[in-house]
């Protein structure tokens, strides 16, 4: 499979089950190869975030188990078409891992697409990639985005600003993945024209 068909997914323990599995399945269905990178090659414990009547914030339940394909130190950004960062609680601790920040910056500096949804935007904030950009994310990440110069969007479920595409939550999947696949198709068409 051509390297340009590989999409890197960054997550870890407490990644959001639905966001990770939906991404993997949609990419496979469209002929791409999702590759999951984590702090180590291991079986990860995913979670499900949802809303419960009577709770002021989301609740977290145990989710599916999933195997990572490679560790962060083994990621070569040059092998991948683009990067996808799902949410959950994983981004809260992954943003403190310099390997993750280096990977994200390498994708950005190579002018590759970066897709982030929900709390995944916390990693973009730490990497310094939200300043002056329109950003969609979970509403309680708004303060971090705006504190670092980002423009939090309220009307759209997902937004594209240059090569960075962001979405609010897993409820935004239809709008988010419409933008994601528009970007992937544009790149595929451009590659075909060069052949």
C-alpha cells in the first residue's frame, strides 16, 4: 500500500472508544490504512464519554480494548499522509509527552493535514497550532483554545482552517468526516494528476 494511504492516529489509555473505532472503520472502508500510535505497543483501555440526566458534565464509562500498532518513538511522520487525533481523556496526558508534540509539529511543518476532534484539540493547543485559527472542539476546551489565540467556533460542528480540521465531539462525526474525506479526496486527485 502506498505511504500516502496511511493515516496516523494518536491515542492512548482513556481514548474515546467511538471516536477511535469510527475513525479506523471509516478510513478502512474508504481504502486508507489507519495506524494507531500510543506511548507503547500494548492493549489500551478506551472509554466512552456520554451525558447522563442529573449530571452537570459528561460521565466516563469503560469502553473497548484496542491494540496499538506502534509506539510514538517509532513514528516516522514521512510515512503518513495525515494525522488524526481523537478525544477522550487521553489527550490530557498525551499533550505532556514531547514525542507527541514533535510528531504533530512534524506533520504541520510538512504541510500535511491534521484532523483533531473533541479533546484531541488539547494536543494542538500544546503544539502551538491554534493561534489565529478557527477551531471546533468540546465546549470545555474553549478556554484553552482562546487563551492560546484560537477562535472558538460556536455555529459549526466542524471547521477547516488551512490544513487543520477540527470537530466538536463524536456527535459531530457527520460534519467532521465530510471535511476529512474532502481533504483526502483532494490530495488523491492531485496525486493522480501528477502521474
